C-alpha cells in the first residue's frame, strides 16, 4: 500500500539513499532527494567500502552487526532482482606491520599465509577478520543503485542548493498556552536557490559533514524560542585522501590495515583494499576535524604529496604495482560528531525534521541499519537502543531562562 506522506531528504549520499530506499520499501513513494551536485559526490563515492560485523560493542555493536548482515542480503537482492552488481564480497582482513624501505631493510618475507603479491617485509601480521566477519562493497555503486530504485518507485532527485526552511507554529488553545505561541513547530517548505521550494510533511537532513551549514536555517528563524542549531553545529568534517590503481591488478578477497613505520619515526595507518573488478583502493592520512569545508564533495582539494606517499606505500607492499597507473587521486570529508556518536533521530524542538549524520568512517557499514531504523522511528515511532544513544537532543541547549 502506498504511503501518501511527502518526504524530502536533503543530501544524496549513502545515508540519504538508504533512508529513501527503506522508506520506499515501507510503501512511501512521494520521496524527493535534494542534492547540491550529484549523487554520491562526497565520501559515499570515494570511500573504501569496508564492512566489519563485530568490531563494535554494546548497542552500537548490535546495530553494526544488523547492518553488516543487511549488506549481504541487499547485494544478493540487487543482483537477482535488479541485475545490479555493487562489487560486494566477503574478505579476509589482516593487520600488517611494515617498516619503510631502507638500504638495510631485509627483502625476505616468511608470511606464507599472505597472497604472493604482498612482497613487503612484513615483520608482524594479525588476522582481524575472516569471511564471516568482514566484507567490502563499492559505496558509489551502492548509493546510485538505491537511488535508482527509489526513482523507479516514483521518487525523484532534485539537483540544487538548499538554503533554508519555511516554518509554521501550530497554534494551540490550552490554559497552559495563554499566548497561543507554543510548539509544536514544523517545517513546511525547503527553500532551494533559484528553484521553487519543496513542500513536504517530513524533512530529513543527511548532509554528512556539511550538516553544520544548515545551523543558520534554525538559528536565524524568529519562530524559535529555543536555539536548536547546536544539534547541527555538533557536526564537522575529517579530511582523508585516497588513490585508486585501475584494472588488471590482484583481485583476491583481502583487506589490509597497515602499521607502517616511516623512517622519521612516525607510525602511519593506511589501508589497502583490492576490489573484484581489478581496482586497488588505498586510503589514509586523516586530518583534524574542521567546519571550514568547500561547498561541494566534487571540489575537495587534494594534496599531491599525500597521494604520492600513498602510492609509495602501496608499491612497497606490492611491488607488482610499481608500473601500475594511479588513475584516481581524491579526497573527501568524513562526518564526525563532537562526541563520536552519530546523530540519528528527530531534531529536538521541531515537529517534523529528522537528521542522520556523523557516522565517521563507519557510514557505509551502518548506512543500511540507519535507513531501516530511522524508517521505523518516522513511520511507527519505534526507537532502537542505539538510536536512543544517537538522539540529537543530547546537543540541544536552551537559550531562554525560566522565571
């Protein structure tokens, strides 16, 4: 049965795509995704797509496990029902300790359990996960696949820059409300630069690290007695670099987390993910949290030295990459909250605006559980233990004093 509720999702990354998909699964067809540039233009199109079943504990661990299992089920369904391959597969995952090459570095490697194309002198190795507990997916392919399904079910994508809401106060007439000016307050229209506004019953902010840029939409609105913008100000971005060796490379199902001891004494932690299509993805060198982000995920500046260093490390790990071309050099921002937990839920102080962001490096992994559980909250009012932990209200601050 089709749900007549009009839903507007602001942000076209994996979180927004997953929420839209799960809402469409629940019968919602009137879904609009508003994206500034293009679908999966940020980390959702530039991340490694590593998935781990049991690397977290408590409520977050159960949340991540459910999402991990959902990725397997969804990948099979996408292949069987929609003829779409998102390069999902299970992996064996290693931690490798490697020293930067010097003239005195031994070239021998007794790590017979590693694939032959690992040619570095690995002086310590540890299995972090097997094919029951770790996997990978191509996040850009997955995000676009979910959005396409939503469109085929009646949803739409609007490319444009959102720059605010129109709000209304629902006037009440009770003895406790003498002035008829209390909440609930609801958003009624999303304003888009140089386009007609979008009317909806429910709005969901999935703007990733750019979520803080929506804080003025609420801070500057006279209708609010309380300052709810702090819930959005709690988000910032962490910049990281990655490179991709394209085609005809080793494709065995492994992932490698490195403890790389450089000659200057620093220990670096890059990651290497071969993909089943012959690409090898290498990432690392995260920077400090910042709210000074460029406007588009497509225009994040890269540091050539960081990319060259990633290539140097990859070639040391696998000498077969020495003559391979790096066809992609890129950087992206990972959304990070002030306390390390995502913000998933209804914005405190508003009747119909929700938020889902701040997943850090686990956004691809936890995207499916986020979509499923936020759908349950929106449509049925059900809140899982982890969503209680992620309630945006924890960052709410009152700006009025009770007398």
